[in-house]
C-alpha cells in the first residue's frame, strides 16, 4: 500500500505544481517559457495524483498523474508514467520517469512533453518534478522546473 501511495505521489509530481512562477522569452519562430513553479497536491492511491498549480502564468491550473512502479530496491523505487497539466490555454502531456523514496516521501521525476492542445499544440520541452509527500496523509508539495517551447506555425 505504501509503495502504491509512493507511485501515486510521483505521478502527482509529474503532473502538479502548487505555487509557481513562469517567465517567457520570445524568440522569432518559437516562444520558450522558463518554468519555476510549485504545486500542492494529493496522492489519490492506485498511482493517481492531483495537484493545483498557482503563480505560474499561463501554466496556472491543475495536474493529474498516473504512475507505475517499474523497479528499484525498497525503499527507493523507480517509477514511470504520464502527467497532464490542464490550464485555461490548453493541456500539456508529459511522459515521465523518476524515483520515489518510500521511507522519506521524497520524489524526483523528469519528463519530456509528448503532446499539447490549445496554445500548447506542438509544444516541446522537458519538465522536472521534485518534492516530498507526507506519508501519513498523502498530501505533497513539489517544484516544477524546466522549459516549454511553444510552436508557431
């Protein structure tokens, strides 16, 4: 049960950010956003997570994650899965891999953007999710860093 909660937390990490700031630098053919965000979320069990992203500019919204344990040696597990960031401007889907420590609740995952909708259609980039889950309540906080490059046609 604890390993499943850990997996769910990692999923949430991939998909959530609580308090964040995002800055953007315009480029002639693409616009890349440097992401420096925080998220607050909940491990829902079964590898599922949900979190709220705030103070992140166009990335303000929610995240959901779905993760699976793929290996490791307890208490350090490896995980992989998908996270979806949903905003008023569209969605970003990130394919992630990372680790979750069942003893401390610490998690870290990195993922490549694999799909986007709305203003994020054709977006590329990499996001990193790092945080810690309260192993008693399943709540977690995380930071999200990386780059999202928007495609302009």
